[in-house]
C-alpha cells in the first residue's frame, strides 16, 4: 500500500485552476519581459489581461491534466517562456 502511494505521488495530480493560471501568468510575464519595450509598470496589467483572456481555454485544455510539483517548480524558475513549454510541460 505504501509503495502504491509513493508511486502515485510521482505521477502528479490533476492541475487546478490556480495551477493553470500560474502557468499562463508566468509565460506571459516572461514573454513581456523579453520584449525590448517592456515597461515594468505595464507588465502586471498585461499579465492580468492575459490570464483573463486565456481563462476559458486554460479551463478546457489545462485544468484536470496531470501535473507534478517538479513541473510547477520548473515553471516558477524558468528563464524563458520557451523553456516552460519545451522543458517544464513536456
């Protein structure tokens, strides 16, 4: 029984709305920071707007999909949006 619990923990858990919003926000933030004209005062507003715009899509394509804590940690520490897509979510 304990072995089954340990193995199940390594497989991840269903992603929550909060998980999906965090991923979308992080990708948006990294994309905006990479833009040469990125104004730090506008980044927070753009990230919030992006979260709202992708909320329905995120619920459909993200919520409930399997995600691990290590994938979320990778998203939080990624340096680029491409890194998130290429390394964290694959």
